[in-house]
């Protein structure tokens, strides 16, 4: 049955596909120096797709379309909007990166991966889910290794591919076991099968562990985080930004849907396992961040730690828990894109990305320094930036669920975080360039950067001050899980 | 709806910070002028709030409430009572004088005040000020917390960028970590209180007036009082968590020292009172002996350490620990006299210590040393600063006729009722304080001018004098006319006594 709801449920995906085809057709006709305009086209197209989806494609009552493959609800819709926003920002950040900005295929790959993420957020069936995850991952492998002449980038692409292939094989094995035990691959029917008792707790535990390997890789929780620092460091910076935000959030979208819908609270020991994983993820991520001297590696490890904070909301397994995870991810996407955007804007001009090289940035470009301050303070969880409210909500959900010890682990880790984030700001604001006058080494911003960074910075402040609407959307999304 | 004066006070500095950031960096004097104008405006508004607060009615006045996130019961809920109105005024005064003394002198030989990137300096300082105002006027616990954190992090930048080169990195990081640890520990306690209230009453609200009636069990109050109270009291410089404070004072630039000692430490004491004592009164009664012990140690120990310092800023920093110990001592009595004294002491100490740091900064900017043995004869060079410092010293010693007396006397009365031994021991600090203040005044202001300082030390600027006179007027005025503040604080204390269940 093909109804208008069927079409509306994949409206954003259709629009993304149309955009991709458009770029595919137009791009060869452009001269080499015009090709960066594909960035404007991608970003503009994605924003238009967001507006059109918001106007016509808002979900009503949750429904399932395409024979149970796709769930059309606010959870998926909100995540789709987030991904598309992140994609638009990333496309703009691509533009003035010489290595990838003038190659039309970079934008195509970005859109292809975005298509996969959108489907990840709405998959209601394990088969669909697996396809979506692979659609997301494969373009990202290519993008990570995009700079063929750069050894680090090639290594990043290859490493990401190997880890991804291995973990997705684990996950696929888990899915096949689920099908074997339950006789269905539909996420929304699994729960009935479990309550019917066709799956023992022990077996379910094993299956969940296998699935967690694949998802843990996507969201980079310890011990599946080893790829993150190398890939983030080697990949082109905007790609790292995209990996650490949209790709991670897509993983969380699946995690939330699977654990809240298909496997709700089937055993207390399972929640405890997740809680311990969350605690380890935060702690290991933060302790490793402390020793980093490269800004991209620092952000990579800190993104591992942030996956740990967000997990607290999953552990809480309550409506507020789900809301707080979604809110956290929204704030985190804006913040980390801003952080990577600033790094990108800086190293595009200077060609370096060690933390030491940021000395004197506040004199070289005060605005860029301020935006970096906003991003890092938000990551550290300071108001009036998004990170603060997001953390408080996650902690509130943790305390509500009785996980006071986990929240204490969380706050100890936030303190470590404050230390290393402020340490970077010390270079930016306090230290001077050795033997140079900063006035002679400005860091100019090109137009795409100026626009993207300004929008992101504004977003980070808005989500941290006027948080009611964001909370409302996150809550609407979380509500569809219950 | 009346004029929303409290939200205007809170957001004026933040808006000013934004405007200042938008200005081109080479328009230095224009930047300062905008800063001074907005500080003056905030001061006038806080004066208006203070003097139009109706003491006969008491309670929370100028109340404004806007729903912010109804789903979790978070609202922008502002109001002042007899306890917080003086602190709002204090913040206005310190902000105003802080801008005045940061203006400085562009003359490269003098280089007083803030000459490096004044635009960023004032922007961060005002963000801090906005956070401080927000804490003092918030009646919503979430928002109190929000503003509290806003008041913490600009300190790092202000100290690390404009501070004393030798220790600034160390001190700034130490301060930030101490304060952040304290605040997040309190946060956990606050969240526990929030959910317990929900369990008890079914109301989801961060409104502190609602939380007062949440019916927390005695066990919960006893278990969570210490984390909540001490978490905030870290910022109040309570012993043994005071260590960050003198280091921070010493490393900070003058205006930030004034803010830090004058206002920020009050923020800690105030939040500890508002959240710790007022929301968990049973816990406060149970643990009052411990707080009293900590405070008693702080009073004597702080004074003694201040006595042996040779660096003026360290001396004042430790004297702040000692005086804030008196505030904590007053809070720990949980009786009318002690709490009233603590309320007045917060104001009195804020003004006094701001003055001390201002004068010390003026001397350091011109003599390039703060070491007491290397200084002398300042009275002839900068008589205004000298007279200001002497008046501050008299306040510090608790001389009758100055604001220190009307603050410390009730505190000792309150402590005596509770535990006379503590009062006796704590009163030793008055003697030590008198000793180090007088030694300092004699050496720095009246001894001969050392050879090294001949010639190049000049007088302070007109703006500096305005700042000193403003602060002195407040201290003498309050000393001569205690009725300007004491009855107001008492209305606030009545409310606390009611919550404590006492008559």
C-alpha cells in the first residue's frame, strides 16, 4: 500500500537523494575553481530539505511504513533534522579545504552517508537497520581516506574500514541470533517475543553484547574506541567533525530505539553492565585526553568521554533519560561541530594542529578565539552554553533512576574535563607566539567558515539559555519510545 | 506588572559585555566609558532596590516570575529579601569601583589599571558580574546554579590572562578546579533534593519557596547537608577548603581581586545559607557544631597566617579567610544574633576588602612591589589611598563607629549563646588583626620612603580617588547609622529562623 504517509515517512531521504543527483549532474559542467560551489548547493539544499520536511513531513501518531521497515515518528524525525543540519554545516566546512572542497564526489559521499544516517534513525527492522548502518559507514570510510597523498589520512580510512567491518560482522551475527530465537526481525515485535519467553535471559544477554559491539563502535564507547583518535587525527578535519557528531548521534539513535523499545529492562544486570560501561568510557576517555598534545586527538578522546556522559541517560531507562540523551546529543552536535570548525578554520591557514600552535590565537583572530572559547566551555559543561544544561539533565535522569554513584563518576570526570579544556584556552588566550608579532600573522576566515561558525556559536548559546523549545522537541522525540 | 528591576540588573552587565565585545579593539577609552556607564546604571538600580525595599513588610520583594521550562519546573524567578538586598547593593558598588580603578593611566611610565586588551577584560568581568547578580536574586534553584557557574568560569580567564605573571596559571587553575568541584558536589545534592521532593509531594519544581516545604526526612537532610553546604562554602573560603582563595587573590588583577574577595566569596556563603541551611534546616542543626569548628579554626588560623605575611596581597587574602570565617561562624550559630551579624558582615567585609585590594593594587601598579618590607612613606605620595586603607583597617579591627563593629559584635553575641569557648577563642583573632593591620599601616604608609622608590612613584588618579571615597562612605555610614542595614537583614533572618523552627 503506497499512501501519502508512506511517502512522507521518507520525504527527507527523497530530498537528499534528489539533491545528490542534482550535484551529480551539475558538477561535471563546472570549471575546477567553481567546484567548491557544490558546498553552497549541498548546504542550501539540505536546509531547504529541512524546511520542506518541517512544513509538510512532520510525523503525527507513530506509524510503521514499508511493510514494517520504517518507523515514522518524532524520534526519527528530530534526529533526521539534526543530521541534516550537521551535514549542511559540514558541507560548508568542506568548501575551503583545498584537498576535498573542490572535488564534487566529497559532497556526494557526504550526502550518501547522510541518507544512511536518516534511515538509521527510522529503521524499525533489523535488516533495514543493518543496511542503513552500512550505507552510512561505507561513504565515511572513503571520506576518511580521501586525501590519498596523505599517509595519515590513508591510514585513517583503512583503519576505520577494518574496525567497522569487524564490528559490524559481530553485530550482524547478533541480529541473526535474534532472528533465530525470536523468529522476527521487527524491532517493535521483538519485545512481545521476549515477554513470551522464547528467549532466555542468558541468551539475550549474549545477543545484546554482540549488538553492543557494533553500536559501541559507532558511538565510540570504551573498549570499542581505539579507532577514534587515529581516524579523527588522520581524516580531513571536517570529516572528523562529522564523524564525531552526526555519526555518533546516529549510533545513539539506534541504541536508544533498540534498548528502549526492543529490550526494555529485561534484566537489572544489563542496566548495570551499561552503567559500568558508561563509567569506564567517561573515565578512560578523560584520562587519555589529559595527555594529548594534538588538538584533533584531544577532541577525539573527549568525544569518547562524551559518549559516556550521554550513556547515563540510556542507563536511566526512563522518559527523562531518553529526553536527556537526545537533548545531550543535540547540544553536543552543535558544540563539537563548532570545535572542529574552529580547528579547521585555524589549521587551514596555518597548516598545523598541535595544541601548542594555538598560542596567541586570541590576538591573531579574537572572534575565532571567542568561538573556540564557547565551544570548549560548552564541552566542559559551563553555562550559558549548551553543554551545561545537557549535562545537568543527564545527571538529573541518573539521580532519578537511583544511579547516584554513576553521577558522581560523571562529575569527577567533568572536573577532569574542565582542566584540559581550560588548558587549551590557556594557549589561545594567555601564551604568545614565540618570537613573533601576532599582528603580522592574522587568521582570516573565509565566508563559508564565518557563516557556519557564527550559526553554530549562536546555536550553542541558544540551546544553553533558551532551552525550553529544545527540551520540548527532545521530549516529543523521547515520548514516542514509550 | 512593575518595572522588572531585578532582571534588568542581572542582564545589564551581560548585555554590556556583548556590546563591549562588539566594539573595535583600538577604541580603548570608548570601551571603558561603556563599561563605566553600564556599571553606574547597575549601581543606581541596585541602590534603588536597596532603598525602596519595604522593611516593614519583609519577605521577598520585586518578585518576577517567568516560566522557563515548565516540564521540569524551572522558572526564571527573581526576588530579594533582607538577606540578599544588601548583597545586590554590594555587587553594584564593587562593580562600579572595580571599573573605576581598572581605567588606570595610559602613561607608559605608570601603566596602572588594565592596559592589555581592555575590551576582553571588561567583557569577561561583566559576564562574571551578571552571574553574581543572578545568584543573589534567584529564587529558583536551577537558575541559581546556572548563574553560579557563570560566575565561576570567567575568573579563570580573568586571572590567567591579566593576573600576576608569576603565579597566575597555577592560581587560576587551582581556583577554578576548587570551585567547580564544590559546585558539582552541591549539584548532586540539589538533584537528590529535587527528586525527593517529587517523591514526597508529586511536585516537579526547582522553586526554592516550594522546596522549603518539601518535607525532607531528617535522615536525608543529615546525609546531604554537608555535601551541599560545604560544596557552596568552598567559594566562601571555609577552612579547610580555603587554600585556593589567597592564591587566587594574589594572582588576580586588582579589579578581579576586589570582585573575588568582595563579592564572590559572599556568593559561596550566601548560596550555602540559601540552599544548605534554609532548605535542609534539620541537617544544619545536626552539623552546626562541625561548621562552627571549621569556622572557628578559619577565624584564628586565617588571622595568624595573615600576620606572618610579607606580601600585602597575601596578607589581605588570609585576612579574608579570617573574616569570612566570622561569616560562617555567624551562620553556624543558627540564632538571630549570629545570622544578623553574618548578613551585615558579608556586606561590611565585601566593601572593606574591595578597598584593601584597590589600595594595594594602586600601590603595586606604581611601586611595582607589594612586599611590606620594601615599601614605605606612601602617605605622603598618595594620601587618599592611605586614608582609605586606614579606614579599611579600622573596619577590619571591628572599631566602633565603623561597619565592622556592628557586624562582628552580634556574631560574637550569637556564638557566646551557643558555645562561649568558641567566642573566646575566636576573639583572639581581633587582637591579631589589629596587630597586622597596624604594623602594615605603619610600615607601608608612615615609614620613610625607601631609596629605590624615590622619584618614580606618583599619586593615584582621580577615578581611583572616587572609588576610595565611595567605599569609605559606605563603611563609615553604615558604622554610624546601623539602622540603614540591620533592620533589613533582620527581616531576612526572621524567615530563616522560621524555617529552622525556632521562635
